[in-house]
């Protein structure tokens, strides 16, 4: 199997997990959300991009200046549901909303994981709990995708 086929399979697995109502899907969405929170708390200094976060995600490492906000703030109705005009554009993980464009989310998450890996391998990561949690959630997301 070549690398392109492998990436396509992982994207298929990503779509399956993110929309799955079983405990595996719930855990996967929770890991994505926890990655967001740990990235917000951690002090990470990537080499070639401005920041590692879902709010300023790089979708293509060859164009690090182009960032996309994967987080969404839809209008919420009085009954707690998402406003009908906003619903097609958002997807709820647990407490936070992300874009429903799963291709962007998939690309952004993989670029974040790649940057965290670079920071860790090159010895530029602080040994704090928030940085540890960031690595942990990156690993758990990869583990879920590769099972």
C-alpha cells in the first residue's frame, strides 16, 4: 500500500470516528477537545509556524502563513440547539464546536501533531504538565486512527 492510500484510509477512519456514537467515537471526540484545551494552556514554540492551535491551524505546511480557525461559535437557540442557519457549518465535539469541514479538521490536526512531534524531538518542549498532556492527546488521536 502506498502512502496516499494509507492517508485516505486514515481520513476515512477519522470521519468514521468523529461521527460515531459508540464509546470509541465519544473517546475520540473527547481527545480532540482535550487536545484543544492542552494546546491553549501549553507553551509551545514551533519553528516554522506562528502557533499550534485549533484557532490558528495551518492546513498546509508549505504555506505556514495561511491559517484557519477550526473552532466555531454558532448561535445557540434558547432551547440549547444550534441556530438552523449555523447548523450545517458546525460540528459539536463535547462542549466546543468545530467546522463541519472534516477535511480541514483532519489536515489541521495532522499539522498540529507534526509540529508537536518536531518540538518534542528537537528538545524544545518544556517539561510541564500541559505540554505532557498535549503530547498525550496527540498520541491518543493517532492511536485511535491507526487501530
